[in-house]
């Protein structure tokens, strides 16, 4: 069979020798697995779905879309990491980015460490958020340290903002550490642990209180309150 992918600019055949493609069975096994654990990029998910249809794996699910809904998807750093790897770093579709500095399976602190090294700072004030820019937000400990990965019952989380959807008007004029509620639209992915299904979501996060130069308390679709820190993606 001939596998094909569409990367948003055109259709390409998956052929031996394409730069970035796995060259052996172990490599393909790893790429395939990444699509089932929340790390696969869109083009490799396309190849997996073509193989699933070829081997009729989707039939017991009642169709290819239901197979994809039940078995595949993205988690938070899978979504953000693939975006940064393929869009910001301009890696080709065939380059999966696994184990790379800003790829889909990096621990969350790595994204911030790399961007901090370029920018030299985190966002210091809410007024610094610009509508035209894109930012990443990461869940932190109470002292402002990025939580790199799940450990000891504490979940890590990362989201990326959608440019043009930050309400700067609400970010002006806070006094004494308090500010009017500010809303930031972020795109990310969250998992349902029981079914291992992940859902791509767009969420509005409302920030009630300015905590420090790096951290703010967040309320919104998160349970309780979550501390986040932010860094510009360029």
C-alpha cells in the first residue's frame, strides 16, 4: 500500500529516504506508539489511521473516526511541543521531534528553559501581554517553579495562547497587587485518564490576582486554583 500525508500545504507520499522518516522497524514502532500516547504529530497520525484502515483495525469501533476518538489524540505538551517544533522551529512533517529540545515529549520545564534563554525573562507584568503575540503558560509550584512532569500526585500542565485573543483592556490599572479580572484564550489538550482519550480544547483562563513577577493565580476551567507562569514563544 502507498501511504500519503497532507501537511497543510500539499499531499506527499511517504517514501523511503524522506529526511526524518524512521529507517527501521524499531523507529516506526516508536512513531506509531507516539500517536497512541498523546505525542504524535498530525502527519504521523494520518499514516497510523491509513494503516488501521488497511488492516481493518477500525471495524470493531464502528468506523475510522470512532477508532481515532477512542485510541488516539494529544496531551498538553504533545500539542504544544508539536506546535513549537513544526511551526516555530519549522521542522518538516517527517521530523517527529521526539527527544528533541522542544519536541512533543519534552518535560514542561524544558520549553520554558529554552525560551527563557532566548528572551532572558519571563513575563513580569500582565500589561506586557500583547494581543499579537503567542505565549506559553506552565503550571508552577507555590514558589513559582515550573512543574516538569507528573510526580507525587502533582500534575504538570502547559498551554499555549492564541494570538489576538488577549484582552489587554482588563489588564490596566491594577493597584496593590490586585487587578481587574483578565482573560486569556489558550489552546491545549487535556486527557481523560480512565478512557485514555484526549480532547483538543480551547479554554478561557481568568486571572484574578497578580502574585509576583512570574506567577499569577488562575481560576477558570481548572479545578480550584492553579499557579501559572508565562513566557513569549519567540
